[in-house]
């Protein structure tokens, strides 16, 4: 074992390794981590050892008249560019939405099987579309009844 004047230690076992400075080698300290916690994520400590968070009240100056006007004009610009909610949108001509609405508007309505065959959707997707899109978004009344074969039929009544 050798000691140099520059406070480096070299062990005979690892002579091929570069020397390590004593000031950087802190073997007694271990990383504070929680068991099972993934690396890189820090977990807040609880109890006596928990650091107390210091809150500093930032001094905020009231906005000047020009800043207030800028904010008002920005808000007005955003409001004018927003989409109007609550209005029914018209579906594209041959979209699945348009196909289902055409089937539902027929006099006899449409069964789950007919809608599934036309769209390729599963039954839970069809029920969600009828409930959410047709009923809530488009605000159309949908009547549901069982036909003679016991199948569920959905129809949008004609006014």
C-alpha cells in the first residue's frame, strides 16, 4: 500500500485502477432511498426527520393599467376564437357516424347487428356512441325497443 503526498490511496489489489482522492471518496455515506422505490424518484420523508418547507411570500405588485388592458384584449381574442359548444356538428358524408345516423333514422330503426355489420364496431362501442354522441352531444332522442326476434332496436323518431 502506497501513500502519496497528494492524499491519494492506491491498493495493491486494484493497482490497475486510477488513484482515488480522499476528499472525494465518502464511503461512510449511503444514498437515502426507500426500499422498493424506483431509482431516480425521491420520496418525501415523514416524521421528525422531515424537512420543513419554508414558504416565502412573494411580493406581487398590482398590474398596471396597460397590463390589465392587454389581459382583457387577450381574453376577448381567445373567446372569439373558441368553438361554440352545445351545437350539433354535421358528420361527413360517408363517415361511420353518418352511416349510423342514417340507419337510426329509418322507419324500422336499426338493430345492434346491423350497426355492427355496417361499422365493424363492437356492441359496447355502439351503445357508447348512441348514449354519448347521439344522445348527449347531438341532443337527439333515441328510442330503444325489442323486436319480435328479441333483438334490441334503436331509432331516432321522426318529428
